[in-house]
C-alpha cells in the first residue's frame, strides 16, 4: 500500500520548513545568514573545502557548516535515492526492468533533453554575455523532485490511475540520470581519478568479506550460520567503514563527495523483491539494505532540514535571468520533452502506453515532473559559485513549486478522470 503523505511528511516537511526559515532570514538579515552558512567548524581539517597552492595542489582544507551538510551528510540522502534506483534495476520485479519501463525511460530522456534545450536556447537568445554566465547551469532544470511530484501526481490523476505509476518510474529514472550528471559534469575540484581506486577497493572488499564469503561458506547449510553471525554481530559496521573510505576517495578524486556512498549501496545484502518507494510494506523486510535505509530515516529528515536552511536563503532581489531560464526549462521543457519523446516511444517505436493512459496524459505528467526543488537546489549549489547567478538559479528551483498549480490546471483542461482505486 502506498503511503505517499507519510513519505512527504517524513522527508519533505522539514526540508520546506528549513527553506522557509532560510528565505525569511536571508531577506531580513543577509549578513548574519551568510555568516551562519559559512561558519568554520575546523580549519586545516582532513575534509572540507580545498584551498589550493600556486601549483594547483590542495594546500589545506576548511570544514564549514555548508560543506558538512552539502558534501558529507547529503551523501546519505543520495544513498537512499541510489538504493531505490538499484532495486528498481537489479531485482526481478524491479520497476525499471523489462518492456514496462521502456516508454517511461524514453520519456525521461525527453524530460532531460527538453529542459536543456529550452534553458540553453533561451540563454543564447539573451546574448553571449548571459549565455557564458549561465551555461554551466544547464542541468538544473533536468531535476524532478520525486516526493512532491508523486504527491501532486496523485492529486491530479488519483491514486489508481496508471499515469501515477508511469510518473513514479519516470521520477526514479530521472534520479538515476541526475546522479550520473552530477558525477560526470560537476566535479568538486581538479580531477585525480586514481583516488577512485580507493572507492572501488572498499566496495569490492566489503562485498567479498561481508556479503559473498559468508553466503559461500553457508552453501548447503539451511541454518546459514556464517551469514547469520555476520548480520547479527557485524551488522552495518563493515559497510559504514567502506562508505567512509569510499566517500574520502570521492573527495580526493575531485568528484562530488555527496555521491561517495553510491559504490557501496550495491554491495549491501538486499531482499529478493522490493515493494517500491513510498511503500509502507518495505519496513517489514529484514534484509540489511532495508534495515539501514529505515535506520537512516530520521537522521536524513534532519539533514534535509539543514539542507533547506543552508541552501534556500536567497534574497528576493536576486531574481534575474537565471531564475526565468531555470523556470522555463522546467515548466516548458519538461512537459514538451516528455510529451514528444513519450509519444515517439509509444507510437512510432511501438512500445505503447499503460492501459488506461492517453497520449495527452504525458503532457500533464511533464507538468507534474517540472517540480525541481530538492535536486534542482543541489545542482544549482554545485553548478555556480556563491553569488548572484547561483542565488538567481536557486530562486528558479524554489519557484518551480508553481508547476503544481499548472499541473492541476492542465489536468482539468485535458479532461483527466481521476481514478482512486
């Protein structure tokens, strides 16, 4: 049974609260707000913002509150997102396996190509100076906030409409694409790819020693003593140590360290089936991967509060062309891209749509998926250096909540019939 409101309550209300406080604080006392965001926890630390010498080498690091939240603690948020993507792809009943996922996957591509085209196309029309200033933010409008989009999708289509399931598949695939984009196009510093061997070694070592080896030693023994001992005595500790090593490898490699736990997620023992994101039933699964996910639930809620607090503090006076470019990419590019690519997949490619779904529903789904918020905020924070352009782009991510109203209107205009069961 889907419990979307529980999910939104758990993972999003504190995020919204943090964002509201940040907006109020930044617009009433901007100096104190930015002093808070850049508060130095530890200078000359082993982790943190890198200070480079004349040769471009890391001289020392400074751990600030912003780095702690965005680069270290948000790694747990992205690990949860990676867990859902991993299960959707690898498990036999995974939602991104087989022909049923083909049309949503093609539509997801449209939901990325469309926003990028609109964002960069409009930026080019505004002139070379504007284009040069904002071009690096092309990935911001590709984001879809999975929780809010799913909630709005249910409001528009009803819980039982096939378009809701389609939207969920699209949002999960969009998360996967976003993780790839962050890793490839938004490194946090000069690349030193040899450090990724540390992440690879940590992943292989923990998989072999804490997952594969106990199961191999238990072959032919239904009591599974070695696997049971590993689960009960060692629990998540080997994976936590591997995660720490992997995260450090990402930081030193120059890739964004918030993605540093991704190599470890596939190594953790998981159930043979998944009920899907937002599913209350998953809490009853006893595999280690689900146990870790549910243990992280409350800590990640707090992390998201601080993420909103530290990233959404934008002065309203900062609204400018990057704001409108991000909004245009989301509100125009998402619906058009998803409609065109989804239609092409369903029609000319012969992949079809789920029974009960119309082609025009793809446009409404695109309006729903235009809510960028969380991931769009994160991409804006890594795409641009702190300053007016970053603030303006963040405001576009915040204002993308307006896509919810557009989706409701689009549903009415296109004659969507809500299906509750």
